[in-house]
């Protein structure tokens, strides 16, 4: 900071800038509120159909999000400018006070150009006349004033340059649009950048020289700043793609640093997690440095990292992708390159790859698997990034080249063909993590939201790409049920997919139903599923307790919401002029009830068969799964995608959050409480072991759903309630025939024969 610039500073323009940013922040806050509650709120309640249900609604959601990011970024910039302006004013005052005090001591501060200055005595005491009255001072006062002014200028320089550094870093975060950079003041932004510089220096050290104290500093620092955009971008670009790979590979080499051995099973998993989260945050930046980082990371994926480790870049980096939301474009490039390497190592999938040797390092410190198979960690990353997951699974793995068969997709290769390497966990037991992560990634890819979450008001309607993937999933499991039944732990995710495609499944089980598009409205693109495939698919999912719970609750939630919708909109179903509106409504509710009974009958048959095969599998396993399913957002009503609620606005709408108090909410509560109180006389829903018990529970619950839906819609209809119960029972009975036909009598429970 130049002496003259600070001494004679005019803060008018800076004051104006601070005021302008304050006004802009207030304006953006209002625009954000209008966009969120107005624009996006209206879009969520609108009756979307076709392309509008996917493209337009998603665009509106992203646009509303940009207003939020713009407001957050503007607020941070305003706070940084405000802090900097106020600090510079204080430094300005300190400087002039110091100069004035110097003058009273016969000292003058003079600007010498080029940023320099001198402090000198106006009249040296040795040369003062006899009658000259000088204040008491000496050479020590000159030195003290010089040092004080230099400190003031250094402080002002720090205020100015640090503000410039963080403002530039914020601006560089996003090439287009805005980044969600949020800081309460300038010092917190500066601290983030400085911490990134310090920690990246530690990560660049030779692992052999890293002390336990430095390790802990890295771990705690990454934990504190993992979600900070400025820190993450600065850390990643300072370390570089190669440095990132060398750090994680090097620190995990056996015996590389005996001082860290005791930490390997304790704190290494934390370091892995927060390093992964930091890198995920960094990839959301559009800065030139991060664009280069992502390119280099993909380029180095197939190259060895540190000659001692024997690991390729993909094997190292994939273990850091298990946490966080990585940028979709980066995941797409990375996944494409990873599959290219897989093809080279497996002769286009004809043999296995990524087999460990006894000396291979453990690259995954969570204990679930060794981390040697890079596909495992990458799939976990995809489970947090739905858009990238959908694209990846629909991409072609390798051309067949025979001209007779369709080229297999990445989904088909991984789900049907891949020779998965044998993995073990930290206890030496066989690991299921690879295929389980595959199921999680498929859940995200098919549903449009991260695995383990429920759809909300911002979840777009299913796209054509998502529906195409679901068609492949259903067809694949139908073709060879053991693809799922041999890996039952995947069933919770597959069951969740089925739950969110209930409208599509209901259409599949009711081919040729008059007006099925009006009876089972779908927003976005419908999955084209055949009745045979749907039956075999549901039956297989129903064999697993978690899969059964997901479909069970999903079906009842969807059906009850659908009934409430039709009660509120009796004209929605195709009207037959020869019948009254009330009669047409009754026919529609009966068809819905019949479809509900059929779904319950199919999954009930799968459950009954599994009970026969696994004598140790008891009713309690299914009850426990239902109770755990209750934690999916409190109730599972959110899965009614394609069915408008709040208050069930119309066909083609999207179900939104906040549906507590609806008929579906009450029904789900009945199921989960019933499962806990099995055997009590007042339980409506009996989660029984035999098909007859399941059948009775189904039609009684459907009957209750119709009653509650009619009451909620202020349209109680006792005659419809009774008819719906009969229809549900008929649908359940029809499921027996469907299951027997679909499975050709093989793999069906004996109860079907006895009760058929």
C-alpha cells in the first residue's frame, strides 16, 4: 500500500460500491423469494405433461436455484467489501494520527516515490539555535515512527490484497451463473484460502516425513473446510491431480511411515472421507485450475501412481469418490475413461480384472472392501449424482461387432456380464460392497435423486433416459431372476425403484385397460414394461424383506393417493355416457383396487416362496423391514411421482413434500404400526406368513384406503368402499394365475397350489 494513496484516500467510490452491493443483495433476496415461492412453487403445482414435465420444470428449478446462488454470492461480496472498506478507513485514520503525532515531535514523514517513505527531524537538536524551542525527541523516536507507519501500511496492504484475492477467487468459481459461496466476513474467506495453501503443502510432503501431528492437522482441516468452495478449489488446484493421487497412494503404502501405523484403522477413514468431500466440492468450480485438474485426473486414470504402490490412478481416485456430489461432466468423462481401461484389462469384458496381490495396498480405509476395484468407489460416487448415473448406465460398454445383437450398455455389462473380483472386508470376510454400490447407483440413475433419499417437490419427472434404464432393469431381472435373488442385498434399492415407478407398473399389469392413461397418470416419460416382465420382476423383489417393504409401502402410498385424486376429480377417468359420473368413479376406483390387489398378490407370493426356501426367514424379518422403511422421510408417501397432490392437483402433476395428514399418510401409519402389533385383535393390516393372511390384509387395507380417501376428498361413498374391497380380492387372486404363468410353475410357493 502506497503511503500517499492511504494518507489522502478518497473513500467516496468505495462507499458507493458498498451501498450498491447492499442494495443489490436486498433486491436479490426478494427475487430469490419470488423465484422459490412463486416461480418454482407454481411450477411444482402445475399440470405438466410430455416434454414440459421434464425439461421445462427442471429448467425452472435450476433458474430458481441461480437466484439463490446469486443472492448468497452477492451477500458474501457485500460483507467482504464492507469489512475491507471499514478496515482501510481505520488504517487511514491510524496513519494520519501517527503523522500528526510525529509532527508534534518535530518529525516529518515524506513520500519518496515507488511506495517508499522517509521519517526525518525537521530541525536536528544538535543544529538548533539557542533560543529554538524543540519538543523532546531523539533518533529512537524516528525509528519508532518509521516502524509504526510501516506496520500501518503492511496492515492496509494485507486488507487490500487479501480482499482482492478472495474476490477474484469467488469470481473464478463459476464461468457461467453463480457459485454458492457464503462467508460471514472477509476474514473467514481469507482464512479458508490460507488454510488451503497450508494443508496442500502438507499433502505434498513425502509420506515418510509426515508426522502424526501433521496428519491430524490435515484431517481436522479437511473436515472443517470440506464443503467450502474457495478452500476446496484452492486445495485441489494447489495439490494438483498428480499430487492428489500420489498423496493418497503414498500414505497407504504398507510400512511407508511407521509413526502412522497406529492411525490406519482409526483416523485414516476420516481422512479419506473428508479428502473425498473436499475434492467433490472442488469439482463444482469452473475455475481454469479445476478444469485442468479434472482433465489431468482423467488422463492419469490409467497410469501407475508411485512405483511402489502398483495402483493405477483410477484405483486411487475412485476410493475418494465415495462421498460428496462430484460434478456430472467430470463423472461422465471419468466413467468413460474408466470403462475404456476396464475393456483393455478384460478383453472387452471376457475375463476378470483388478485382482489383488498379497502386496497390494488397501486404498479404502472404511473397512467395507480393499478398494482395489475402482468400479466400486466410482459407483458409490454415481449414487450421489443422479444425472451422471443415468447417462453412465445408458452408455455403450463395448460393441458386439456381430451385427446381430444390440451393443451392451454399461448397465448390462455391470449387472449381467461382469466378472466381479473377489473382495474382502477388514475382517477378512467376503465383501458385498461392489454390487451393493451398483444397486445404489442404479437407484439414483432411475429415480433422479441421490440413493437413500426420497423425491421432493424439486425432483423432476422421469425422463426418457431414466425410463429406458428402468425397462432394462425390469427386463433383465425378469429374464434371469437370480441376477437379483442371488444378491438379495440389492433388493432395497431395486424395491425403491419399483416404488417410484408404481404408475408404470400398474399400467403394465393392466394392459388394455380402458383409459389407463387417465386412470394411472404419469408425468414425464413412461417406462414401457410388459405384464410378464412386471410380474416376474415384482415376484423376485418380493422375496427379499427390504424389497418387499419398499414395494408394499410404495404401492399402498401410490394407490391411496391415486384414489384420493380420483375422488377429488371424478371426471378424470374416461366417462362412459351410459353411466352416471358416480358409476364411472366407482368403476375407476375398482380398477385401482384390483391393480393394488394384484401387486400385493405378486410380492406376497415371492415372500411366501422365500419363507418356504429359507426356513429361518420369519415374519419378523419382513416386519422389521417395514418398520425400518418408515424412516424414509417419516412416511413413504413421497413416492407418488406422476400423481398430483397438494391438493392432488391433476393428472401428470408431481407429488410434493408436506403431505402429512393425507389419506396415504394414515394408511402408511396403519401398515407400520400394524406390523409391530401383529396378532392384536384390532389390527387392520396383518403381515401374516401365509398367502391367505396377506390376502385378507390386502383387501381390508384397500377398503380402508378407499374410505379414508373418500373422507379426505369430502366424498364418502360406502358402496364404492365395498366394491373396492371385492376388486382388491379379485386382483389378488388374479396375481396367483399371473405368477404361475409367468414362472411356468417353477419357483412358486406351494400355497398358491393349495389356495388356487
